[in-house]
C-alpha cells in the first residue's frame, strides 16, 4: 500500500495559491501593475479595461523599462530588483519588494509583457501561459506594457465570486482616484466604457478638485506640520463637506496608500468639536517618516503597515490637523449653505424610498458640497423679520422668509450669538463676571489641572476665576456672567480638556477655543423645549451678530436656507 500522503505541490499550483493573497480581483491586478509602473519612474500611466478587466486589462507606462535579460526574470517568483539583502527589507522606499505580483498575476491569466529601456534599440516581449515563459525581441516604445487577458480563466472558483461589472468599475474608479491623490504629479488615465483622465497637477488641492469636483476643492485647507521627524502634509475639508463614511480620509505613508485605524482616529479627534459622531471629514494626508521607522512587510497587499512608534505618528497627525482646524479657516470664509436640490430621495410606486446606491460607486450624502449650490437668495437679511413656525425635534427652528424656508439649529445659532458677544466683550475688556456665593470645588486629573493653571490668566480675562488647591482640586470663585444659571463644573471640565489638548497652539487660538467653550456652555441645548417667546428672542439676538456666517464657533452649520421654489420642486410643483 502506498503510504505517501504528503507531496510537494507543483509550482503552477503553488503560484495560484500564492496569487490568492494578492490577486483577488481586477482592481488588485491594476493596483499591482500601477505600483510597478510608479517604481519604474513612470510619469504617464494608462490603464485599458474591457469586460470589467476580466477580459482585457492592460497597463501602459513610460518608465525605465527592463533589459532583455531582466524581462523574463520579472516573471519568476521571488524575483525583484528592489531589494537585495535582509537589511534592505527594513528601509523600503518602493511600492513593491516581494517579487510576487507579476508571477501571481501570470499564474491566473494569459499575460504578456512588452518592455524597452531608453538605451536599447529593441524591446522584449515576454509571455507566459500555463507556467511557461517565452521571450523574443520586438519593436516597442520606451516603457512597459503589461497585458492581462482572461483573468481567472484557470481558477473558476475565483471567477465565480467576482462582483458585477458595475461594482468592479466602481472599485477601479476609486482606485484610480486614490492613486491620483497619492501622486498628483502623475498623468493617470483609465480607458474603459467611460474614460477617466487625471492630467498632472502641481499640488494636492488641485488634484482633489480634479478627483472630487471643484466644489469640494474650494472647501479644502492646507495642512503642514512636522514634529519629531514626522512630516504631515496635505489638505483637510471644511465641516460642511464632511461625509457619513470615512471614504474620503486618505492616508499616504511614504507614498504608499495605507489603512490605519489609529491614525484615522487621530484625525477624527482633531475634528472632534466640529463634527458629531457618525460624521467624517475629508482629509488627504501624506505622512513622511524615516522608512526604517515603519515595517511595510506585514500584509501581502501592503495596505497595512506597522510603526515602530505609532503614538509619535498619531500625535504628529493630530497636531497637524488640529493646527488647521483651530484656525477655523471656514469661519472666515463660511457662508450659509443653500441647497438648490431636493433631498436625495426618489419616488417609487409606494411612496418614498432612499436613493439606491450601487456598491462601490461614490456615495452621495446630504453634507456633500455638490448639493450646496449658492442660490440667488443671498443671506437672510433679518432673522427677527422671519415668520417663526415652530420647533422640530426640540432642536431646529422652522421659519418662513420672504421666499425661503429657513431652518435654524437652536444650539449652534445661540452659540454663535454668545460667542460674538463674549468675543466683543473680551476685545473691549468688559467681560462681566458673576461671583459665586459658595465657591464650587472640583477634582480633576493632574494633566487637566496643569492645563488650567497654564491658562489661569486667560480664563480670568473671560470671567472664570479659579483657585488652585494642593492636590488635584480647583475652586471656582466666579464665572462669566453669560453663564448665569448654567453648570460651572461642566464648563471648567471642558476648559480643562481644551487647555490640555491645546499645547503648541498660539495664545489667540487658545483664547478662541476657550471663548467657544464658554459660548457652548452658556447656550440653549439641542433638546431644550423653547417657548415661542424664547425662540423669537433668539431670532432677534441673531440680528445683533455682525455677519452671521451661518456656522457656530465650532464650525457646525447653524442656518440652512431653501428657496421656496426649490421646496415646491421637491413635490413636483
Ligand atoms: N512596469 C515595470 N517597469 C519596469 N520594471 C518592472 C515593471 N514591472 C515589473 N518590473 C520589474 O519586475 C520585477 C518584478 O515585479 P513584481 O511586481 O513581480 O515584484 P516587485 O514589484 O519587485 O514586488 P511586489 O511583489 O511586492 O510587487 C520588479 O522588481 C521590477 O524590477
Ligand atoms: Mg510589484
């Protein structure tokens, strides 16, 4: 009886198993081939797709090409020009290094590679079928063209689990967009049923406008900071263009697109006062650090990496983003959002259903600026002249203007009013103080106490008089008069947090943050029931704000105006 149960697998099968890790679908093939083109120094990369990439998938680059001897070797497993020794593995600066992509792709398709170096008169054509590599000289332009036909023809199980053509095209569009954002200087084109063309851009902001539309581009602000050897560069979006998912948070580490939850959280934390839970900012951030500080060899698709000191990187990201966020550039430039479009709802035979979203396609949401086109209505001239109709969800005041529907977030609007009043009082050195008859004593953690102590004079100028006791407690002697009747302890807790989180910010930024914190605490909350009189008083006080920008000091939107003509259009009138 034959006892042999264990055999060494034939190399074709080994290649196919390995391909399972990297070559999941047409998108992963295009990703690997573009990676190779970038490593070859290409300036222009064209992708051609037929039949969702399962029939024909071609990537053409104008990079440095390969010599006639190297070209067939590129298709051997573990053959790479990018690393030589174990030492090289610890400082990788190329996209690829595993020497696996081409043989893996070749093992599940019919692959041809045509390549020529600028210094060679002839090019080389290499093709592989069923594991057999053949090479011959040919005429060719400088650069490399890889043609992949009949992807997964010999792995029917993989083929069966491919998504629909629409969904694959969605993924490919998304991939091209992400490469475009990571490499603004490249000319990237995808020729399919619909051609996608990203000519080179001189900066990331222009590139973002190219990929996501000019409306978004106008709402992006530059981020640039360096600390502890970590450079963070890129753009972040105004809160008005935030999204309901994180699809527009892009992290690019040493030119590689990566996924990292800790860094994503650092971005969200920097925005925390601006966005509510479930909202995600637009952020395209390029992080540069010494390659030896990061291990890129932890994931076959190289989308996840391991940092020697993730904390250091997260802190750099947080500070870089919050430096721009605390400057709140959108406050100076903001405008109320005018929506000229109906909500994203469509009618079907049974009433109203949510707009159907195709998987993989760009999602639209109500926060996207594409929907917030300015109308001819201009600003609300007088809030007190609006006809107040009532309160919705104890949060939104519904008003009728001359020919508009005006919705006001009661908390955000009141906060803006209070912010302005306090800011003016600070400028005139006339902040009213309200002494507490019985000083309130509060226990805080040492960091918070230290933060408060550092900001003691600043807080005093805002009417918040604190006395520090030994141990970790602090007594509140007086509060800003604007806070009368509100919880002083909650305010001081938040000021403490603002003070600890704001190291490295300038005096004026800290002042802005503290004034915003006090304004927030002294304002009507979402969820407070308002009498008609209270609502009217709020509307009246909004008139006193010079240039009511429609945003609260935290950047949250306060006023939304819909022209009546638009509202009527929602109902087909
Ligand atoms: N478009 C190209 N232009 C020039 N040389 C290329 C190109 N594509 C591949 N090569 C050469 O072929 C080699 C093998 O490519 P392959 O993608 O299989 O491995 P890799 O890029 O080295 O590593 P990885 O498996 O991580 O992608 C590369 O190291 C490179 O020298
Ligand atoms: Mg590669």
